[in-house]
C-alpha cells in the first residue's frame, strides 16, 4: 500500500525554482511558444504554489473524517490539474471563465435518491473541459452527461466491489501484465472476445487510445507501458496492484482518461458534502444502500492515485524534454 509521503516524494524535484524554470522553458520550446524563457520565469512560482497548495489539501484530507474528504480531495486535485495545465499553456488562466469547475449536477430528488444513478453534465468552459482538451486531447465534451455508476467503473480498483455487489456496468477485466515492463503483449483472450484478428485489434486500439502500440503476425504489444499510466485508456491501470488491465467487452473499450472520471466523481461528492448534508450524513451513518461502499473505496483510492498519476504525467515530460 502506497503511503502519503511515498506518493509525494516523486514531486521533490518540482519544489525547486531553477529546476521548474528550466523544465517549463523546455516544455514551451518543444511546444513552439515564443518567449519561452519569459513565460517559464513568470510561471515557476505559480506552478510550485499549485503543487504546494495541493499537497496541503491532500495532507489535511488524510487526517480528516470521511464527511469532509470529498471537498478537500476535489480542491487538491484541481490544484494539481492547474499545475499540469501550466506545462501545456504558458498563459493559463487566460480569463475568468476557465476558472469555473466546468461541471454541473442535476437537481436532486429528496426521496429515493441513488448516488450510483446520479449524473453530472459538462459545461462549455471551465477547468474540466480545458484539462480534457489540453492534457488529453478530448474535445466537444460540452453537454455530455455521465452517471456515477459509469465513472466508478473507470476505476479498476473498484472492480471487486462491482462484482460482489452485482452492479453494472463494470466490464470484466483481464490482466495484461505487471509493471514495470518495457512492453506487454495484449492477451489472446482480448482478441477472441473482440472477435478480431491482430491487425484489426491494432487498428481498433489506435483509433481509441494514445498508447504506443506495435503488431506482429501473432501479437499486439503495448510499448513502454510504464510511460502511459496517467493515460492508458481504454486500458486500466490498477495503482495498488501495479498491473495493467483490459476490458473484455468491446463496447467498453472507449477512450475516457481515468483522471477525468476522478474529477467528475470528486466534484459531485464535494457538492453533496457541501449542499446535501442531511442525505450525506444519513449515508455515512445508516449503511442502507450500495452507495456507501463505493464512495468509501473510491475516496481511499483517489487520495493516493491522483497525486501518483499526475506525478507520472510531469515526470514523463521531464524525461522526454531532457532527452531532446
């Protein structure tokens, strides 16, 4: 089990202004921004302060009761995403519109409310859409709706809960392999379940992922899988087991980065914690539905996994830019 300090150790280099300034300069040069040096100088301290503020949120969350953790974890994650955006966009935030959360929740029914069936809706502008577009190249999300059930199914550490509680839509997963590894062959079981030959599977995955893949006569391989952990969709990375997994249902093989699912789940849970206090405390004390085990397990996972995945994102770019 990863400990709080273990996860944040990977950020140590980024708490140095000289390092961050050089890192951002190389990022902006690689992205062909003019005035890369000026932008990197201007953004060094904001970048570090985003990370420091995030770390403080996560540290307080680790010592807090479950009732307030969603709010702390949501804002901790938001600060990490803002730091990540500065590696892609030297003028972030361009205006006040991008500072909004970028998500809304539907009006709740006081009677028979079921968290797993609840939805969030994506707004035109705000942090969510900007992260989707600039970090993951996911566009045209405005108006899309996602249920909590679907978003929770994007977190592979929850697979056992879905199976034990007989709650869909979790697709059964098969293990691709353990990490670290230089390459991993995609199991033949995936090829059979998708009713594809290797060439077709390769093309299918290239259309739906940002993974580095290769194909031979009898196998499809994921290349450098350890470098894609923050965005291995449509495959799934189990942080606690350090393994990569593939859904066995072709219809579940969609490109939706897990980091986006965590943001939407934490947004909704933080809204419930702040504004639906009666329902929230009844959930925490009565254990009367399937919601509680999912929420509790998700909060345990996201508190460790999101800082780790964002550190993977930052450190991957560090390696790429330094090797340039």
